[in-house]
C-alpha cells in the first residue's frame, strides 16, 4: 500500500507506475496542541511594527511564509498582483531560499515597494507573531515543471492563528483549502482573480471567517480525526495481503 499526502502526489505516483488500486491520499495529521500558542493579534501587530517598521496602522496585512523557490510564486505576486490591489495593504514575506535575490529585485522595481517587506528567515517567535498579525495569508503558487506543492502545511499554521487564506488552485493546495471554510482557491497565474478574491475576503465578515478557519482545521486535520483514516487504510492493506497469501 502507498499513502500519499494529497491527491496531487497520488497522481504523480500513478504517473510513475503505481497501480491506482494500491495507493490512497490521506492528509497530514497534526497534534494541534503544538499549534495552539499564538500571541494576541494586536500585540503581534505592534511588535512587527516596532521591530521591522511595518506600517500596520490603517493597513491590512497580507502574509506569505515559505522557502523562496520559484513554485511559491513570491516574485509573480509582487510583480503581477500587488499593483492591482486597491485596498491599503502591506505584504510581508517570511522565509529565504534560492529565489530571494529575484524576489528582492522585484520589490525594488515595484511601485508598491514601500508596502512590501521581505523579512527572510525568522525565529519561531517572530513567525508566530506574523501569523497572528496577518489579516490574510496568501499562497500564490505557480506551476513549475519538475516541482510541486505536496500539501501546504503553512496554510494550516496560518488558519490555526485565525488567519484565512487565498491560494492558487494548484496541486496539494487543493486538499488543504476548502472554499468558504478556511480560505479560497483561485486559478493560478490569474492576477485579476487573485486581487479580486483578496478584496472580497478582506471586506466580507473577515473577523467571523477568521474564527471559522481555526475551527475547520481543528475538526478536519487533528490526529483525532485523521488517525482513524490511517488505521482503516492500513487494515485494508493487511486484509488484502492475507487474502493474496491464501491464494
């Protein structure tokens, strides 16, 4: 038996020769007690504002967390989506990687550069402050041949901090974001739709939606919920193996 972390990774296994009957897609499970200790939202905003000079007063905060690799779409978001956002927003990116210089160049060339903050790698304390301070998490992945998003753990980390997400409708992200439950998915490489959905979420009962996202993750991805799916599948593999041996 083969357990894939998302339907996208299962399909990749099938492309590489796996019998479709042999594998199943099951989500990651989380000990949510490890994702429970997020600081107060207002306190987090004040700390980010003081330590990184991010102008959060009267601004919405958009956040991206992850390695700076091409498929994450950081550069694309800065160049294509930021200029289309009419709301007073700041965009904060936490993480580093091989694409950092290209992302920094995109920021320097952007007319929105005063509202784009690339924080690089940060300790867990600052990361949790960023998750809590953000109004919306964005994951603007783009298709890259030979690379893919297997799941998207950072989306759930953001949700646990009561931060909903707008993300590309791509690969493993499809298994994490349930539209209207913990965020929304938009067509990849479509800056107009991305900007429109960000505007809609920011202005449509954001506070209520933010609370809802946390509840959804607790119900859908806790080990209490996921473990039984693993147990049932492992039992089915054992039963199949025993049946094949009797043959």
